[in-house]
C-alpha cells in the first residue's frame, strides 16, 4: 500500500466492507441487484416466470422496475422519445424532462455504460461511492480527521434511510448533499473550488428529479453558510460570487429539462392534492425503529406487520429511519467535543427530529415552506444521515484523541473498527432489503402479446384490465397505453373517470382499469383511439360483455359438420342497427395436418374487403369467430360471408337460408367490441369503433369542459367539440375532406390533407406546450378540442400538415449558451492551473539538477 493510500486506509476499509456486504450475492453467487422479478407478478410476464424465480423477493420495490426501468430502456435503445413519449397516459413529455429522473448522471451514466441487467447494480455502486467520497472530502474540510471522516462518510453513504431508496429518485439529490456542504466549507476555509466543478455539481443536482429532496439540501447548505458567516464574522465574497455564477450557468444548462417538468407538474394537479401532505409524520412510538429497523417486519421476509399509527407512511420504505446502531452513541459523544461547529449539527438534528415526529410549533411553521409544503414532514428524515454523520465523525474523532499522544496505532485501530462495524451493519441492512437475481432472470422478456401489439399498424392505443400490462410496461415495447404511472394530467383523469370511475383512486399516481366498471361503449374510448383491450385468460368479464350484447340474427335449427375444402357462404343483409360485427359459433370436430385452420372472407360488391385465418387455438378459445362490419358495410348494404376449413373439420350451427347458400347460423353483435384472439399470456379484444389518430370531421360544435364531459352522444369519427376559449367553430367544414398519415414517430407526425373547402382536422394528440402544428411549413394555431386534444383548421386544397413535439421551445439557446460558458470556464481554469504549476515544475527540476 502506498503512503497516500495508507493515509486513507480507514476510509478504504470502511468502503470496502460496505461494498462487500451490499454486493455479497454478486461477489460469491454471481447475482445482480435487480427488482425485475416484480414483473412476474403481472401478465403478460407472469406466464414466462422462470423456475429459478419461485416468487417475488421484495414486492415493495415496484416503482424502480415498472416506472424507471422502461425509461432507462428508452434511453438505452435510442428511442426517439426524448421530447415526447406517446406510450403512457395517451402521451406525456419524454425522458428529456427532468421529471423522468434518468437525466441525473447517477442514472444516465450507468444506463449508457452497462447492460440493463446490470444497471441497478451500477446505480447503487455509483451512488455509494459518490456519496462516500464527497462526504469524506467534506468532513476532512471540517478537520475531523481521516478516521473520523471515514466514520461519518460511511453513515452518509450507507444509512438505511438512503439505502432503501437507492433505486428511487430521491437519492439522486441526497447523494450530493455532502457535495453542497463541501463547496460551502471550502469557501470558508479560503479554498478555491473551480467554477466548472460547481457548474457540474449544480447541474447534476438540478436534474435529480425530486423537488422536495432537492429543496432540503439547499435549505441545509444555506443554513450552514449563514451559521458560518455569523460564527466566523466574515463573508467570503469571491467564493460566494463563484458559487452564484456557477449555479446560474448550471440553471441555464438545465432550463430545457426543468421547464417541461414544471409545466407538466402544474397540469397534473398533483400539487393541489398534496396540500395537506406535510401533516403526515411519525408517531412518537416510532423512535424504536432507530434501534430496531426490523421491528415491524420486512417485506423481503414476508413478515411485515406494519403499524396503523403510521397511516400513509405504513410501509417499509417510508417507515425506515435507521442510520446505524453505533451512529447514535457516537453522535451523542460529539456533545463533549470542543468544536463549536457541532452545535449547528446538534440543532440541525433536533430540527429534523421535530419535523419527523410533527412536534409543534416548529412542524407547523415548516409545513408551509416551499419544498416542505407538498411532502410529508416525515421525509425530512432524508437530512438525518448528514447531521448524524457529522456528529458521529466528531464523536469518533473525540474517541481517538486520547490515543494520539500515547499510542497512535490503538487510536487508529479503534476508529477503523468503528467505521468497519458501521459499514458492516449498514451494508447488511441494505443487503437484506434489495433483491438479487441471476443476470438471465433480470431480463424482462418479450411475449406473444407484446410481439403481436408491436407488429400491428400504428398508431393505436390499448387498455389493460386488472393489473394486466402494469402501467408504464408499454414503454418497454414502444406500444401506446391509455394507463400510466407517474404521468397524467388532471383533465385527463377527469376524462377517464367517466369511462371507469375506479381508474384513479383520487390520490395515487397510478391509472388502471377494472373491466367490471369500464364503459366499453363510451364514445371517449373511441376518441382516444383505443384499438385493443387486454384481459387475463381466467377472467371472462369482457367475453360475457360481448356475449350479452350479441343478438340472434337468424333462427337456429340444429348443427352440421363442415369438412375440409367446401366453402360455406351466405348473403347477409345489414338491416338492423346497431350491427357492429357478425358472430359465427364454430367448434373444432377434428384437426389433422401441419396447419389446421378456418379461413373467413367478407365480400362486398364482389370484392374481398376483410379476411382472416383462424387457427385451432383461435377457434377453441371461445368456440366463436367474429367478422367486423363497420368501415366495410353500413345499414342497407348486403355482404357475403365465406368460410372454409383447411386440414380440419368444424361444426357450425344450422339456420335457414335461401337456395344456393349455406344455412349456417350467425349472430348480430350490437356493441363495438369483439374477441380477437387468445394467446398464452391473455385474451385480446378489439374495439371496432376506434377513431383514427387524425381524422377529418364533418361537424364542429362548441361546448365548455363540463358540457363536453356530460355529452354521451358524440360520434368522434364525424364530429369534434371545441373547448378552447374564445375560439368558435368555423362557419363551414368540408364534407369531402380526406386525411392520409404519411409518417408516424413519437415526436413528429406528417399528414396530407385534401378538401374542396376549408376542413377541420381533429386528433387525439394532446395539446401541450410541446406541440407545434405546421401547414406546408408555416405555423398554424392549434385549437383545443375534446377538453385537451389538438385540432386545426386547414385551408382548401392539398396540404402537408406536421405535428411536432419539442420540450421547452425557446429555452434551448439559453442552454447552449450555458454549455459554451461551461466549456470556456473549464478551458480558462485548466489553462490557469497549468500556468500556475509550470513555474513550480521548473523550480523543482532546477533543484533536482
């Protein structure tokens, strides 16, 4: 060991032990940190759970795999969703918004540098080391000694409050708490911190994606700076200017990523729902969790009993306040340290405890402050490891002091033992919470359902029922889901509430659907462009919904067997409405050959307008096949239905028919919902009333939001409702207008329209600040329709219309200016440092000579 490394051996030993305990399963068992086994609790992934994953190790760790892994996948795969992500919630700002949290370098770098199966391991590794070394550097600036700094650093890096949140975005900010304090302490130590370093730290902090955690750190650093100004009776003007300048440059760089997050947060309405969130804190009885972190059980051990007194905090993550058994006595010993600065950290610790346990009057005063107002006061515990880390470092330094004059090795050994025990304790706690998988099991599989949906012509949206395709899972496959997790506007939730009153609980960030409550025939479903409904195979709710809405079209008189080869055909008159589809009861009598199947064709005016091959599994799923009619035929039309079997015999129901036709029975489906296919992972049903993403409507009317949500008789294929004030419908709308979608991408869609008169182009693309509409390259004013979607008036003739999305329009030049300033500052600082060192090098060379 070199002399330099020997100086920091306490830190290195503590850090090594922390790594050893956290990554023990990786080192000795080849397992990576991964909560991806959570996917196997939901379809379509549950049907593919490998035998080596007998159960879900930690069901509480749902958000990292289902909400953040899809975003990391999008970044990793280069998906063009930086500006706009259409795959959840009918469209939300893309991962270029800081709200995605993956722009933090603590997430961004691991995502790009390692395979996704290893990304959680890499994130934790990076967070541990960044937090530890910044904490170590800060505590060294506090002159608490190398061993004392090692003790404090291991608490700050590995405290249970942080370790259970390593895979949540809150710790994107907490990791940099010691970095902020390091910069402040260096300023008062008359040391120059490069402005470029300040810019990089401030930018990383700004992109953390968790506003309350960011606010806590800023409050703490500002309070500490004010304390030092009062105590030392001086203000480091130059250092303050450098910090302010660096922060401004970082803000310029970050603005395009912060603006869409702020805008979306405003539209989401979540802040209004969280106005009383600050009133949530721990009961006084919860103090025992400082010493016994498993007293309420552990979700990993499946023995979590919780505590009703915790109310909304009654889960292992929100209920954890553990900072280490040894950390607390060490912090108490710091009270006897002669350093006066300890009183700030004693006061800070007391402040955090009063907030955590809601002790008046301080808790009431703090609850209204920005950064505290919309978050539980219990979450102020995120500051506790920093406060306790400083005090424990001071306590360890005090314990070591008597040995310095008499027997230094004993003093160093004592401190190293303390640091090692803390590291071991905190590492074991973290290791018992995080799940570990074999790398092959950490891969989220594709399924036949997802393959089918990806292969279908886009754009369209889907609805999964009863946890099917858990919200945000669609992001992994580039398919578009109406549901979402951490991504919905207040207006959007109101709209969905009409379709399914249980879709949103009123407080959660998750939107899901219940097929028992879902209004399949609501026109809003079609307006959203929903094409498919996904349901678990054991559940028959949608099946019986279709069966219940199917009426006999002819009288059944018996049954007959259709052998392979002959074509069964009959004419069907569309004389009753509604008539959305034809139901043909059919069952397999026998099958032989390599590919037994039933082929069905729908013919109008002598042309085949629809055809499909039904394989044995398709027929046997419900013993019925469905033929869609809408778009192919209307009331008053006649169609011809043909079907024949290949390599199989099928039984059909018999019914009377005119001479020359095959007398098979059929039913009339009276709702726009039919069974499409059954796959190993679930059933897929189709919405026949799907409205294209872009359509030329024939009618336009004006309603306010309340009137629109109350109207249930709107045919969105023909009509749009303007809810934009003070815009009124155009005097006339072309009846012969057509729309052709030329290209579709997440952030850009190109269309060609033709009309003999001005037309109205309606879409189910959300009208947000990211959207811009151009007609033949010239900007056009978007009009709000259907409460939150975009429409536009297009002149007569043939035109190219473009819908484009770009987050933070107008802010990018400022960001580029900030990047250029950073580069210029870095070049100047490197050049200046090189020049300062050159004379010293020449002097050293001359002396050596």
